[in-house]
C-alpha cells in the first residue's frame, strides 16, 4: 500500500481519491476551506460512492470506497505522503502551491493533472522563494486518466478510462525515482515525455475545447449547455477548422524538434479506437457519448482554462520561433472579447515559466 495525497476535490480529484483507494492505496484528499463541500460530505459518509448508471448509460468501477483522510488543512495533506497529485484548475495551481510550499520537504513529488506547463511555473516560484534549495520533482500530465463527473455530494460517475497517460518529469534526472513512486499507484500505464513543453503541447483539450466552444458559443448559451458537447458541437465545418488549428500546433512542435501526435492519433490511441476523422471520434466515441452536458457560458473552463493555459503558451512559443498561428490567435482574440479579458497578458506566458529570455535553440537544450 502506498500513500497518496490528492490536492483538489473537483471532478478529477474526487475520482482520483476514489479510484486510487479502490486500487489499495491509502488516500488523503484536500480542498481549501472555502471549497470544502465535498470534503465535508466525504467525512459525513466515510468515503466516496461511484454510481453504476447515469442518464441511461453504464458507468465504470462502481462501488464505495473509504477515504483515509479528507481535510481542509493543507499542512496535514502535504505531510500525509511524498506523492502529491494536484487535480485542480490551472489558475489554482499557483495559489495552492504557495499554500503548500511552507510544508513541503525534500524528496516529494508534485504531479499536476493536467500540467499545462504548471511544473515550470511552480518550479520558478520555488526558486524565487526562501525554499529555493528544496529538492522537489514536478510531473506534468497531459490530462487526467478518467472521463468523470461529480453527480452529488461524495458521489461520482466514471464514464471512461484512458488506455495510458503521457507525462513529463522535471528535472528529467528524477525519472527513475518517480517511476518507483508511481509504481502500482495509478490505474493505467504511464508513458514518459522528454519535457514539460511537450506535455503542454500534447494536452488533448488543445483544439477540441477552446475552438469548438468559441465557435458554438451562441448555441451553448441559448440552450444552457443541455446537450452532448462532443456530438452536437462538432460538425464537418468545425472539425475542419479544428484540423487546421491542430496543424498549427504541430508546426510549433516541429520548430522545437518535438515529436507530437496529431489530435486524431492521440485520441484514437488514448481511447483504443480507430476513427478516421476527429468528427467521427467526437460523434461516436463510446466514452464521450455518455457525457450529456456542455459548457453554458464563456466563463466555462473550456475557455477560461484552455485558452490562457494551452493556447497562450503555444502562441508564445510560435512567436519566438517566427511562426504565425492565425486560427490559434483568432481563438484567443475572440475568447478575450467574450470575457473582456486580455488573455495575451493574463495567460500562462513564457515569462511565468522562466523561459522568456531564451532563444529557440536555448529552449531546445534547456531540458537536456
């Protein structure tokens, strides 16, 4: 049995606590005192339930699992284990890390699901703090393992599980240590990427969320998101636009000598399918057809997280390499207009990662 701390009690965090406990791990789940609804519910019920059916569809891994510790005390959570998995919105990564920092110790690992370049940002925060000499490993995952939702207090639904999960380890010299830490902890195979920039560029939400949400905002708002997002927002035309946007992402990878998968290849590989187009995948994926809801405003995370934390880093990497990304840039401008926010300024910039003063060639060598 291994000890694991989950930081964040949203959809992914609750599912992680449940499933990792089901696999025999000793789990602590934390959320801040101002977002402690699920923490209180877990303590009242003694654990988390996963339902067997939702909206007429069969769910996975149903049952009930006792959770060893559910807390809103960050010191307790950090001291519970050496493997800390942050499953929270990207904007909360820095806030939570600053809360964690006074209690962290040498040898601990912080895994971010998804990473969205967060490991680099948190490492920079550490290096600029009084604990700059702290020996911490940062792991950036491209996503979370599950398609999942909270359906009630201390109750979740698991719609699907990826075949494997790519992630980066930073510094890369800690790879073998992390392999031992994570052995038998997660419910799926882990595949390792060379650095956090690749992990960020490989996030499978890159095109499917921000572009389709931006293009369908009228539909999403007027119908309050009461339909299947993947099936109903993906049309032949929107999928063609997404394909062009994916080519822009791939061009950035090529400029930095990163071998990236196309969105279609990644989705087919992660979900063990063989669809010929992204349109077909979104319309027929056995996992995604179970998702009955959709974002209902421009404040949804498909805009407020995926634009500033996925598109902005890609745009800035492209700009540094002298590349133009017209669809990516247009999506950022439209999303900024929707929310009256300049994501070019507020997003996850290269400066926040500590890479802004490096050339393309220096970035290529930075992770060696």
